[in-house]
C-alpha cells in the first residue's frame, strides 16, 4: 500500500509540474461522480484510451509518452 501511495504522489507531482490541476478523492467519491455526471462520462470515453481503475496507475514513462496529447486536450475543471 505504501508503494502505491508513493507512486501516486510521484504521478500527481509530475502532472502538476506539467500545469494540470490534480484533484484527489476517495474511490467511492470518484465512482459516484462517474455514475452521475454525464459530461464526465463523455470526457472519459473520448479522452482516455485505457481504463481508469484502482488496479493500474500510469507510470512515468506512459505519462511522458502521452503528455503532448494531453496538453492539447486538457480542460480545467
């Protein structure tokens, strides 16, 4: 669990460094938001190629590879 938290912190710091606003929340809050918010559902389905779930986090290499694509599609919430 500690390693996962460290990896999450590392990824969040990297995204903040790129200029993104990172919002952290409990998994149950995220699930409720995804279930209720149609705009969020549309955004996720059109902007992410991989499933977002608790079992996989984005590695630094994946983040670096895709950051240029994100920069063109990022939206501030």
